[in-house]
């Protein structure tokens, strides 16, 4: 409230590893006319608070130099000494408030994005609301030095032939301040001890009945996943839930229209006829009401010693009651006595076993392909972006918040998959070799324009038309969000590159950083690139529509596909009979085998596996980040960009309302909240 203060300087460092005590920082302020302030010493800048945020505020008193002739702060220059920290110091941003108009006057704000490590004995510069294309940057030498430093910090390697490139070592500015926020193993151990679950956690016994398993959550006050409420061992009720998983579960990307029954699927037409509601098979095929999920990709994938695995395929029928139900499951790709077709009319035990083994393949595919592979692809994209786009590049500023923590998240995720102590590797049916085999197979066929572009992805499965699987929750919500994201990307791209339109191609081709990023992503591995196929553009980004497509689909891959694969995890995996990560025993080979349903419990994970999987997914689900559109890391303070971001938030709010309205009219088994923007995150998490 003092009227003697001319400026307030607020320094901020967020969730990165910093020292407890900051260094001595010296700062100059400049206005647009080049007038410069005296040098101010800011002692112990960036003191770290208990919550991990690091802020400090300094005041500059009124003086003759700032009373007349010194305009709004336009640029800052600062440097630090070598004191106060054991290692380099990370600065996120500096905010300066101009209070020279007095308490009753208008206070002006200047925002200076920094977001980099500050080394001793080097001067750094930042401009107010800094956002420049390379050709417009007033300090090109500083920009080049920044990119050169980044390139030296990022080195990629390949875990094995045919696998995506990975980062060798996570740089310090990509690591978490508080590892316990993500160290679910420690929290899991604390829960096990506090709830008296240590006996179960060391037990290889199986549950005595399905009721015992269902009651387990209430007995030990563990959050109950939705799948417990939906669970029923009764065939008809379970079939509806099993079919709905293809449309609103963790992996809603697999179901496709069946145009003809594959030759290696040993189901006879007369076997299907009683289930087709009086229609002939040809009528059902023509009406696009028969669907298939085929996991031929799983054939030959190695599982753990003493376990079995399968490469199943299943037929599904869209009923007149608007429900997707399974008709037949074959657990391997070869027709024969060891791989019989199992149907709802076979014994309840055999039919339940077939669905459990099918879901096992589905869950392994989901974790390896839609979680691990997607994370690894985006890791390469982000590293290429960091190496080629400067901090002040508007495209970097738009995308960077969506890659926040990605490298540290991926480091943890890879530990879980590939290390002996990782909980996913311990509990998954696949061996570590099997994980790499599946990853290699999936990555070989992955294309940006086929697997990320929602229109082509849906068309490739024959489900783009809204008359096919009407009300398909993933399709309806994902297309709505794609429209919102595309609108935001279009406004952003045209503002920086097509304003005016006549300058578009020149501005795109002058953007050497954008073109270099595209080249590194598309070049083959032997030429130092990522080898990604199907990115927009043939010889670089030459039209703004190609840039819009690039930005839209990266945001869609992170926010929409990432949320679709992550949000339902606990509700699906949290109850082993619903979506098992591992199974014991042998594949069912006798469709007529008539055992009590509780005999299936010997196939399901033991108590230790059940508890470890349940708690791990629950704790993963509790790791929250910034909500879609609400950025923890705000790099672009350009007023036009801020307005576009506000429009984006408003459109997301409208989409959220629309999705809530849809859910109020959906069959309860098809309720789908994974793509409600209020539940979606800006970035990927573990």
C-alpha cells in the first residue's frame, strides 16, 4: 500500500528441482526507447516454499530515474553470481508491476517468460510477453545460444531395433521437485501397513468366492471401482458390460465393422443365426451391425514362464436394444481343437473364461500400445521440439504446457514396464521380452495420419458414420473435442502466420525453427530423425492448414487419446474379473466344460496380484495435474494469445455441458466421463 514504491518484481520457479536458497541476482529494466534502469541487486532470489512453488517479491522505491522519461518496462536483463546454490538455478518467469501511478492509479504489468536454467557469469534477456517467430526476434544471437545449449542436453537412443527413440537421461529441468508426489510405491506400502493388508500382500492364495472379492473393498475401506457395481457373473448381464467395454472402456479404439467373417475364425453361420434377432447374416453384414476385434498382433508375443497367452478374436452384434453384445470368441488365430470357438450358448464357465482371456489380451494391448508406445512417441516429438523451437516461439509456447513433466513421467513409466521391480512388469502376463515384441509390432504399423487423425482412424474401422454404433461414446465425445481443439489451433496458427494471408507461405518458410522441427520428426533414424510417418506436409510445413493439422493432432493425441486411455483405468483394472492384467491356468479348450462359476477364481490373479494392481491403479488415478485449458505453465502472455486461450476455455466449458447432457440420456452401462473436459488433463501422467 506504500506510495513510495515504483515497481514490484515477483520471481517464480515452479515444480522443478531447485536449491533451498537462491543466488544473488542483479537486474536491469529497459523501456521501449532503450532507457535503462540502474542495476538492482535481489538477494536470495527464489526462496523455495513448502508447497514446491518458489516465489519472492522485491520492491524498487521511487527515484528520479523512473519519474520522468522512463516508460513501461519492455525488457529485462539479469544475471546471477555463483553463491547460494549447489547447482544451477531454474527460473520460470518474472512479473513486474508498475506502481508509479500511485495507489489510486492504474498499475501496469509486464510478464517475462524465462523457463530455463540460469548459469553463473552469463547475462540473460527477456522481453515483455515474449513471443517471436525467428525472423522477428530482436535478439537472434541469444536465441541461437539457447537452442545450442538445449541440443547438447538431449541425447536419444533406441532400446532395441524397431522401437521408438527414447531419451538417454532426463535433464534436471524436467524432473519433479517432490518425487513423493509420483512415488506411488512408497504410498502403497504405507496404505498396506496402515490397513493391515500386509498378510494379503504376501499371499498367493485366491479368493474363495466372487462375493468375497466384491466385499473386500468395504471390509478394508478401499475405494470401489465402478466395475464392481456393474459386475455380474450371470452371462446375459455380463455380456452387456463386456460389449460396452469396447465402446467406453480403456481401449475404445479396437472395435471395427466386420465385412466378412475371417477364414481363420471357425464360427459357422448356423451357429450365429439364433443370436441375430431373426435376420440373416448377410442382412446383418449389409446393415453394418456385426463387429469384430482381432488381436492377431498378439500372436507369438512371449508371456512369463509358466503362464499362457492368446491372440484372440471376437464377434459382436449391435442389437435392436442398442447394445453391443459378444457372439463368439476364438482365443487363437488358428482353427483347431486347441482353439475352439466359444459362444454364449456354451457352458457358463467356458464362456466366462473366454471373456476373461480375451480381456487379458485387450488390457495388455492397452497398456503397451495406448499407454507406453504413445508416451514414447510423444517423448521423441517433445525432445525434437525442445531442440528446434526456441522458448519464445509461439508454437512452442502453445504446446509446451501439454508436454509438462512428460520426460519424468516417462522415466517412471519405463521403470514400471522394463525393470524387475516395476509393478506393471511384475503383474502383467507378458514378459519384458513380450512387452518389447508387442511394442515393436505396433510401432511398425503406426502412422500419424492414420492413428491420430480422428476422421481417418474412425473410417479405417468403419465406424465414422454416426448411423453405425449410434451413440458410440468415445466417437461422439472425441469428435466434439476435436472440433474445439481444431478451432483453437486454427486461430493460433493464422494469427502468427496468415495475418495477412498473402504473407503466409513466406512466414512459414522463413520459420527455420518450425521447418527444422518437422525435418527432425520425419527424417529416418539413420539421418538423425525420429522416423515418424504420416505427418502433415511433403517437404516441410508450407501451408497454414498443414500447421493447423499438426498442432490439432498433437493436442488430440495428448489430451483426448491420452485421457481416453488413462481416465477409465481404475474403474476397469480395479476389479480383476472385469479387466484382468494377468491370469493363471490354461486357456479353455472344452466349450461344454460345466464347472461352478467360482472355479474361475483359480484363473484370476492371486490376492497379492489383485491388491498390488488395485492399489497401484488407484494411486495413479489420484495423480492430478492441471485441467485441460487451465495451465500451470503459462508461457505466452501475448494479449492476442491470451484472448484465444480464453475462447478455448469457454468452448471447452460448452463441450463439457454437452457431454454431461449426453450422459444423462445414455444407458447407464454406456456412461462415459473420460472425455469430459472437467476430468481431462492438459498433459500425460503416470
